[in-house]
C-alpha cells in the first residue's frame, strides 16, 4: 500500500510540527487518487504547521473506525488534483470519521484543490473548525470537482449535540 499515499500515520505518534509533503502520486497500477497524508487508527495526535500540496489528495482518514482526538493546527492543503475522477475525489482535508470521534481544526487553510476544501460527507464524528479558510477549491490543473469550501456532510440519526461547529471561518 505504499503506492497509495505519501505519508501514513498509525496510532499514537508524538506531535508532528512543520512537515511538508509534496508531490505524492499513485503508482500507475492503482486506479484511484493517492492520499498525500493518510491517518488510520490514530488517537490523540497533533499536526502543527504541516502542509500537503501537489498531491492527488490532501490529508485523509483511512478506513479505520478508530481515528479520534486529532488536532490540525495551522495546517495547509493546496494545489492537489485528482486525475482519475476528473477532479471529484481530491479534497484538501477528507474527514470521513466514525460516530463519536473528535477532530479539531485551528487556523487551517485549504485552497486550489480540485474538489472540496474540507469534506466531511459520510463522516459522523464531531468536527470543530476555528479560524479556518477555504477558497478557490473546485478547480486545479484542469480538473474540476464540487468546489465546496466546507462540506459538512450528513449527520446520522443517532448523533446528538453539536456535531459540526464552524467559528470565525
């Protein structure tokens, strides 16, 4: 699976600061966009001033149901493009999280991604955005997608309380 992402995090990493991931592309035998930075089964992780750009996909959560308490602080995801689905699968931050999980964004930016800036469609967890930016998404390098800045997604019937909070965005 190293041909499907540039960086992969597993559980319980120490805080990561200032890491830049640039031009992670998929192996030609795999027919879907590579995730620039994938997180799978991660808990209590902080990414501070980390960037993904020039990849097929930005930051993304893997298929695990165990991502929880993930903190993005001043992270950027930009100029990422999906050349497999005409732009429609490349988000700056792809936030498909399970019910009950907690994801926090503080001062993050997503721009010039071929699909959405922040995409939580299909995610059921609690997501907080504070002082985050999303602009000029939906078109990059000739690939076009939805272009939503903040796609908050559908909320499951069993969720309770505030599951999406956007402040000063």
